[in-house]
C-alpha cells in the first residue's frame, strides 16, 4: 500500500477544528462578511501541475474559510431547523471518514453495517414504534420522506394488483395523496420525484396551529376511491404542533375497511424524537398506529450533517420499493444490507454517528434533550411575549416559536426583517423568517443540544435592543 503522511494532515485538521469548536460560545454566529466574490477570490487558485502538499492544503483551507463559516453548532443559531453537533457524533464522524467505508452491503462493510442495524433498533425502541419496523439511513428529511412515500406507493398499489416497480405508473389505478394545507415543501417535492405529481394531491384544512382537522380529513376521505396515502406531521415546521394521530389512525382504518388501501405517513423531521420523552406522551399518542415515519438525525438528535431516517412499519413494502439486485453484488439475507432501505447505492455510513450519539445520551439524555429544547423555546416566548414589542403567534408546545414584531405603523413584517437583520449583523444570534398564513413573522427553532439559558437571554437582549432602535420607543 502506498503510504501517506496522515499525521500532518490530521494534525492540521484537528488543530483547526478544535480552535473552531472552542471559539463557538463567543464567536459571531454569522460571518461579518459573506460576500460571494470575496469568498471566491480567497479560494480560487489555479490548479498547479505538480499539486500541493495535503497538509498545506488542509491548513490553508481552514485558514481561508474559517472567517466565512457560520456558527451553526454554537448554541445561538436559531434559524431554519438546524441541530448542533454532539461530541459523540463528531468523534464517530471522524472515524467514519477515516474508515472510508462504502457501506451499501454487509459483505463489504460488515462493522459499520452492524452499527447501523443497532442504531436503527435503538431508535425504533426509543420512540415507541412497532418493533418489526424497518429503518433506512438517508441524506436528510427530504429523502426520508421520499423513501417512506415510495414504500407507501408500492403497498397501496400492490393491494389493488399493480406492481409499480415492474410496470411503472402509466396505466396504474389512480392514487390519491391527502396532505394538510401548507404541507412541507419536501412532501410535494417527494411526490414529484415519485411521478405522482401535485395533481394527485387533495389538501385538507388545518386549525389555527396548523394541525390537520380530523373533520376535514373525514370529509376528504369520503370523496376518495381507491389507493390513498395520507401525510401528517409530528412537529409542524412553523408552530411545532402535533397532529391528532389517534383520530387520523381511526379515519385511516375506516377508509381501509371500506375497501380503499390506505397508508399514513408521518413527517417527523422536526419532532419525531419527542416520542422518546415521557413528558410529551400526550402529544404523540397514537403515533405508533400509523404506517411510516421520517425524521432528521441532524436536527434534534444533533448528529453531523447529513443524516435522515426513514422508518416503515411494513418492512416488505419498504424493501420492495428500495432494494436492488445484481449478479456482481454479494448480498446475504442473514445480514442487513443498507442499500435495501434507501435510495443510495454508494453511501457513507451515516448511521454510525447515530449509534454513537444514542449510546452517549442514553434514554434519559434523549428525553432531556427534547424537554430542554422545549423549555428554552418557552423561555423565548415568555421573554418576548411579555416585552411589549412582540406577540407570540403559536402555542409553544415543542421547540418552535412564531413571533410577530408589533410595528407602530402596522408594517409588522418589515419590523421583523429589520430586527433579524440587526441581530444577524452584530453576530449575537441567527434567526430566520417565515410567511405564515400570509404574514411575515420571525421563527425561532431551538434545536441545538448546546443551547442554554444564557444563550437565550443573550439573544433576547439583542432582539429587544434592535426592536427599540427600529421603533424609537
């Protein structure tokens, strides 16, 4: 084997990584300058004929890019729904890179395949899903949703005698997908990937917290004949709310009993992990009665990007939708082959950091993570809602907070953008906006294991200071 100077490369990377991680509590969350041309000018060097020493490349990359790196894992990043980086996940991810396993099959990567198998079993048990459920580790919530909906498409069409993997969709019996109004964009995008298209979608009304209305779902199902897929949410991306899973399960059972093959998928990208917390039991009641669940490991579980998780009660449907066979592959039904459970062929062993993080946190640690992020979201809501400058729009039942900044001139959306821009520019924290029911609001997502009360209080002080500056009061 050709040898390399691994130590100098790892020393350069480790030194830069440790400096970055240790600076996170105090560094600006958003880079002071993020000009596209400036970044390009720093990195855009000609490729030399002879190449450059690897340790030098890594050292210069760290030096050149560090000023432009957002502190997403620093505890004060509240934009989008972005988790931080648990130390166990980081350590495991370093090993995954060093081992460099192409991990679609047990035959070629036995160690990491078994680690993923165990991580899958632990996760299913933690969130109280049926023990026979199958799990695929994919790139993110988008592909987890795609994977689950592919399994759903397979099964509801199989029940009416149509093999979609063999025959495709042309000529297939009509399939209807029922979603909530304002369903996450990744759901509609997955339907496009699956060839179902948005014309197959029936949209159902929600209540004032964006929970699907069971009465509206019942009315919609009464008009639908044939194969049916229903998509609900465990943690709405704006309000953090949970759908009434028991009610949905009852309606799906009745629709199925009336002769219509039915599958219910749960988009749990934001808060599927809530099912691991006894304190959230009332929110997730009935979750285990549904058919598939998707989530992001790189959100609340805080593993490194990228990691999505697709879970299916019906392992046969999951495998039929995803698996592949070829003469040159070495597949063994006695062991779990990851390629059977997701769309990737060549793939990183992304389930290994899940294994490490779950083992490090334990059952109590996972529950505390859910409860702490919810507690801190409420701390935000109490402080801002009682300030006289803002109003909390949602019921804060998990880690999401919707804030309306009350502008004296009535232009609340402009004030929200002004306040967020001010806080971003000074680097104290990072927030993003959303358009919710036609209104521009600020959205707070508390998703980082490292966030504490001091982080929230620093962010609140900065927000209110910029609100005072912007309103003159």
